C-alpha cells in the first residue's frame, strides 16, 4: 500500500510538471504531448491500484459463518437430505 502511495506522488509530480511545461521540448524521440499522455495513464493506473489496495479484503466464507451461526445450522441440517 505504501508503495502505491509513493508511486502516486511521483507520478503526480512528473505528470503535472510535464503538463505545465508542454512548450519545452522533451529530449526523447516522442513529442511532449505523447510523454504527458503516457505519464497521465501511468498516474491513473497508480491511483486505481492505490484505491484497490486501500479497500478492505472481502469477508471469507468461514468468517461469515462465525458472524451468522444459524447459517451453519442450516448447512448441517440433515433433515432435507435426499
């Protein structure tokens, strides 16, 4: 999770530095607009990954049974077996 936060911070600085200086030619073979677009896509992916890392994990089926013991009784009820 920490790594995605660092990636977002680095991507934010790099992307907006490029966007604010579009008139300065990039030393690489790509136009500055293309570089800004690539950095923007990378920043968006890093933000999506950070949001995914911050979401709580799904509740495991065994944990759900601990919270609702009546479901366990229903699962183990042998009266409805064929």
